[in-house]
C-alpha cells in the first residue's frame, strides 16, 4: 500500500528513526502507527543486539544533585563524536533525572526503572538503534547527606572526568570546588591509609617483594632487611595513592589533610569517574571504517 508522507514524518518525529526505516515499518504494518512503532522497536532491539559485543569506551561522565542527594554516572558510546551529539546529550539528561529520582547505584536495577511507558534499558536500546552505536550505562555512585554535611563536585573539561565528595561539616564553596578539582586531577585511590583494604595491601606487598628479590643486588640480603625494604616502598606508594597525604595541587606547601584541617572538616566519601577508565579500547582504522560504511549505503 502507498504510505502517506505525513505518516512517515509523524513516525520519524516520534521515534527519531530514519525516513526509510519509518516507511518500511508502516508498509509492514499496514499504515498503523502504533504497530509501526512496535516494529521499529523490535528492529532496534535486533540492531542493538548486534552492537552488544562491541566496545563502548567513549561517552561522558555526569554529576546531578538534588537536595540531599548527589550522583555521578558514566554513560558510554563507541566514539567521542557521538558523545558530543545532541541526541546523546539529551539522553544523558534523561538518565540523570531517572537516577537522582531513585535511591540505587545498582546499574541492573536502574535499567529496569520506568522511563514513561518503557524501561530505561528499552530507551537505551532504541537510542542505540537510532544513533547507530552501542550505548551503555556503565556505573553509578550516589551520596546522601544529612545535618551539616556538605557535597563537593567538579567536572573537568568536556565531561571526560568528574568527582563527587561528602564532607562532615559546612565548608565554603571555593574550598569545596578546589578539593574536588584536586581529586579529579590527581585520581587518588583512597582517602587515607585507613581505607586501604587488606587484599590490596597483600597484593601490592607480593608485587614489591618479588621485584626486590629479583634484583641481583638484593638476592643475598637477610629476610629482615628485605621486609623493611618492602615496608618502606609500600608506605611510600600508599602515601601517593591516598588523598590526605598528597600535596594539595593549589598549594603544595601543605597536604590535602592540612588544608581540610584548616577548614575544620573531614572528608567522609569520594568518588571519581573517568570516561573509559579500565576499558580495553580497540584501535580503529577510521579511513577503513568510513570506506566500509560507504559500501553499505
């Protein structure tokens, strides 16, 4: 049957799908808009399934705050180009509102939350089908404050990295931003040595001990001396990994701990996300990829 252009346009505005996909959907469903929407959704799921094995290591990290809650999340796509796309940014805003309205950091639970009539998972699938790249919600962190507790937040240029903090007391806005900026820039793994778990300490100790033993200069040294060498290196390493012992980036005459003491506050929690951190990225031949896409047009 002949499909009116007005129907195609209406379906396209509703779904964001391409003109030819909308035309095909309407042809397959006898011009029924509701059935055509379902048809496109099913096609989107099929397309997204093909993308599920691909690596999405680009995207953005975003902070959203609402009264006594602050959340940080990472939404990934395959290319930085798409991460700057208006549709992807609008999708990120939708995800942000859904996260802050709920009290979970469990990604699987968040994906089951309702976004209108659909779940968030369905919304991401449909967006992936429209945009043409894998889209995934990778991780979420959320803090809740009470009493005089204060949030800190900082997002680096182009939403590539960001940090959220929770302080035990009131602290001025400039100081809050500066500490959050330090965390974002220096990427400390722990607040203090008290926060380092035993498993991490054990693994690091074994690595350093093996390095020392494999050095011919140390091979004949007594065990007691080797142990002291290991402890010395461990303590030095932990000092660099812990926020409070790091030199404050905006004033290296003092540590972060000294700066916080001067403000009469303690840092209770921190979280830092960087786009794609820890994801093994694929090397892409851009020219070859464009050539392949042109063949498929």
